[in-house]
């Protein structure tokens, strides 16, 4: 299938009644929500609630057995994952898929190279169009380096970086892909708490610089309520609550569903404003200042 003409600006995502069964288990059942252009939508819920499977169906990694996924009204049923990327849908994963032996600068330059046809002969001969292309590529890379404060890590191999810094590099590479719809799968998974706290302004900056719509799966409940314009709460494969964060925060069904998450997730990046009737978690406060 050929990609449609180039469209810019944040996309509208419409998810209608999608569902899938694995081995007789209904992993996702009749899930519907919408992400308006430029919105940040957060999916939360306990482990096994169907959040990542929902993201997989949106990105095309899993084919829904029912329902539809639409981007700006276009049904994506026949689009492969790589075809969805060509029309502006970019997906991240919990594990940062970077090249461990390359420097941060080389990783970002490589990401930019993927977007453009490269002629070895023209580049070697330094023909005018090749020089202009190289200049544009370096300008794009310099822009994301500045946006994410990566200057001091440019010549570090990605294997040498902390998990949190690798995730920042991953976000910078995503920005180079110019997403119209960005699907983020637990960007704070596995990182130290101090680094998790820094991800709220970091993701806000990503949203602003990329001018994109974001759908975020995240175990860090305070981050979701602080960052997202809309929160979708899932339990056992179904949506139990959806709406603005202040509305969902007061919904007893939503409260019961995301209390299925761990105490660490509920307190990970700071207080969410959610009143929960449970005892303090041993050690959480002590970990707040831990180094990565």
C-alpha cells in the first residue's frame, strides 16, 4: 500500500471497539478512546490490564480481531507497521533499541540518515546537493541535542550511559522521525526514581518541540496525571474510566483499577493528588534521592 501525500501537524487517533484474544484469554475487549490532535493521552492500569496490547494493536504489531484504528479518519486495517510509520505513527518500546557500540552523536546521525536516500558517490565527491543534505542533517541533529541537553554525552557510547540517559537518547531519535502520532510504551520503566522525576518536563519538552499527539502507556501514575490531558484507565482488558485527569482522579472505579498497580508505581515520581487509603510504603521516601 502506498502512503498518502505528506501531511504535517499532530494527528487525530480514533480507537473504536478493538479487541483481541490470545489462547482463549480475552486480552483486550471492546476498547474505545480518542486522542485529539496535540493531546497527550495516558493509559494506566495494573499489570495485565491490556495497556501494551492496546498499543500493539494501534501500531500494527498485533492485528485486532474486532474494531478499527483510524488516523485522521483513515482506517489503518491494511497498513503494516512500517507503513504506519511512513504516515507519521512512531512507536517506542520499553527497552531502548540503540546501537550499544555507537556514540550518541553517531546514533542520532544514523537516525537522520534513515529518512533520506544516501548516495555514497555523491557524498564522497562532496557534490553540492550532498553538502546541502549533510548540512540539513546536522542542523536537525543539533536541534534535538539542544532540546534534550545531550551535549556532554555526544561522544559516549550508548552502552556506557545510565538507563535514564539512554531513554533520553531514544526520545531524541524519535523526535528526528518527525512523529505526528507518538506511541510511548513505559518510558520510565527500569530507571532510577530521581531520573523518573525529570521525565515530566522532558516529555513536555518532547511534546512541544515535536508538535505531535502522544499516547502513553505508563506505570508511573503521578507522571500520567501530571502530564496527560486525558487519562484512560484499563482493567482486565477493558476501559473502566476515561476523561480529563481531574475527573478520572475522582472516579471510584478508576481508583480501584489503578490501585492494582504497585505502591512504587503510584508514588514513583511524586504525589499525584490521588487520595488513597493505604499505609505508607516502607522505603519509598528513602529512595526519593537515590542516584541513578
